[in-house]
C-alpha cells in the first residue's frame, strides 16, 4: 500500500432523493477499516428542493464530523424512467457541492465498477454486495443497511483504485501519451 494513504479517510455516497446512503472508511496499517455508515431518509419530505438542501447540509455534517480526505460517489445510471436519472443527478450534485465547498476531492464510480471491485461480478445484487462488505470490513450488517453498504462499496472501490498498481499504468496512457510517443502520426 502506498504509505501516503495511511490514516486517510474516504466517504462513500450512494445518492438518492428518498434515501441517501453513506459509508466512511479509514485506511490503516492493514488496509481499509470501517468507521461508520448510515442513511439520510427524506421519504417524508415532498418538496424536491428541500430534499436537495437536506442532502447538501446532511452530507456536509458528515464531512465536518469525519473530515474525509476523499469523497467517492456513485454515478447515476440510466433506468427505464429518464426522470429518475435527473433526480439522482440532482442528488449527486448536492452532495458533490458539499464536498467541493469543503475542498474535498470527489471521484465518481459507476455502480457496476463498484460491484466488480467488491464482488467480482458487475451484476451482483445489493445483498451480495452487503455480504462481501461484511467479510471485507468485518462489520455486522442488517438488510435495512443496503443503501449504506452500497456507499461503503463505493468507498472501498475508491480505496482499491488508489492502491492498484494498475492505476499508475493507466495514468501514463491515453491520448496525451500517444501524441508524445507518436508526434509523426498527428496531423496539424
């Protein structure tokens, strides 16, 4: 593990406009360690703008309490209803704004990428993710914690991304590297 990551804190967020899940891990000598998890329940609130304010202030309180070094957030995914992705995007934006307001860097991960990182299966169920989170972090979980365990999965996905030796390889590839290595192939 990269020494600079030790003692860092990662906040994972599974955005939602009815229930937002969050999970916090720290990086210790032996890897990721569970700190806390929970949900922000907005099912009783009917005003969509008040929900966004609740997300902004609620995630901000969590950030102020745990002082994360990184925020990892699940990206909205397209479902059958376009309105759902718009609402999820707003929820995600409110949480991202809370992090940026505090100077905390944010990374976004697709749900499938987090599932692969945790279970090895991109189509894993919430229950499968929950079972693996239980094994990885050695924490007791209940079925009502599924939104929070998804958030822990996002946090762990970011941890694995930060500690993967392949991350450095990927950062040296791409178009910029191609242009540097092949200036004769670029038309001006």
